[in-house]
C-alpha cells in the first residue's frame, strides 16, 4: 500500500501474492480500489494498464451470469427491502455469537434463533424474489452450478 503496483519488483509482487487476484477474473471491489488509488497518483506514476481497465474496459463490460441483478430485485426503500436490511443487520450482530460459542449446542441454538428471526421477518419472500430472478437468469444465461436444486 506504500508503493504503486507498477513500482513493485517481481519479487515483491510474488511475496505479496498480487498475482493471485488475477486468477478468479474481474473482482469489482478490488478493482474499484485499485482504480481509485491509480487515479490519485501523479500522472507520470499512473499505471497505464490500470487506467485502461478503469476508463475504457470496465465501463463497457457486461456481466452475464446467472447471478446478475439479483440484489436489485428488491427496492431497499420498500417494505421487503427494509425487512432484508433488518435481517442482514440481525445476522451481522448475532453470527459472531455462533463462531464464539462455547459448545456446539450453544452455536446451534444461536444459529437457529437467527433463522427463526429471519423467517419471521420476510426472509422466505426475499428468497422467493431472488430465486425467481435467478431462475429467469438461468433461462437466459445458463448456469455453472451442477449439483442440487440448481442442476439442469
């Protein structure tokens, strides 16, 4: 984080594992940070490849897998969107208790309480809405999932 990526030696890049982030493909949250850091550098220190990714390639990309747009199917300001946020906040507040439980029984009880809370606060309808969009996407794009209910 102290040097621009282009100033690192091959050994430094290998030690930091920077090559690893190229394997899974385009990672939006990583690239957004990378783009912002690159744009803040003086022009002569900017990485040309990163600039092209940020300003030429990424703005024209189109995601086209079965998960596209699922999160946008529920308006955050709608009743269901508010319920989704309530469930997400409850999970964030309580899931650490599952991890830090002193016994498997205690962890299971906390986990079951999370599920019960979410089921009582709209999660079945949220899942139904997401699944409808997912199934529509599978019809359009296909799927890479090959097991369970998603296998075709």
